[in-house]
């Protein structure tokens, strides 16, 4: 795969950003991802960005993984997990060339949001969670 992430000198050195909707439990989930990386022995720092504390508005969580234990924000986003359809256009623009966009393919993504220099990973998250929720409701999970 082309790009910055694939270079040999960037082991344990990347930025992952989650674009979410405020009030959906995303802060807890994002924190779990950061803790999992930390428990693997890799220095990591996380920051939640709330433009507003109003439920339903956008929020972002940025995780910087760096073997050198840098705590400041990096200038690029290598992996974007876009979970808010309203901010897709902004989120796609933030991905560094050679980076990855992971998004919920249950929601449509405009052809205007296509980029040839990043890898797009489609995951049907909303429909998958509905199937799991329905299965748990009938099986007492």
C-alpha cells in the first residue's frame, strides 16, 4: 500500500481520529481503544474535542500513538474512523495521503468524498449492531 503509513521508519507512530456524534457513548469507546494500545506497551495520548457539549452535535477524539512518547498533537491524521455522516466531507479531507478512512457503509457516502490517495474501508456498523441487538433481545444476551 502506498503512502506514509507503509514506510519502515513509522513503526508505532500514527494518529487515529474518531469522528462521532456527542452523547452516543463514543467517549467511553474511544478511551477503551486508547487504553488497549497503552496496555500493549506503546506510548499513547488521547484528546477529546467537543466543539459543543450539546447532545447530537459532532465530537472528535484523537489518539496519537508514538514510540517516542510525544504528547502533542501531530499535524496529520493517518486513520480516520468516520462515524458521523454529517462531518464526512471534513473528515475525509483530514486524512493524510496514504492514510485510511474507515466509515459506516450503512450510510451513503457521496462520490464527491472519493479520494484516490487513501484506502477506504467500508464497515456496515449500523446494520451489524442492529442485528446483534435483535439477536440479544431474543436470546437474553
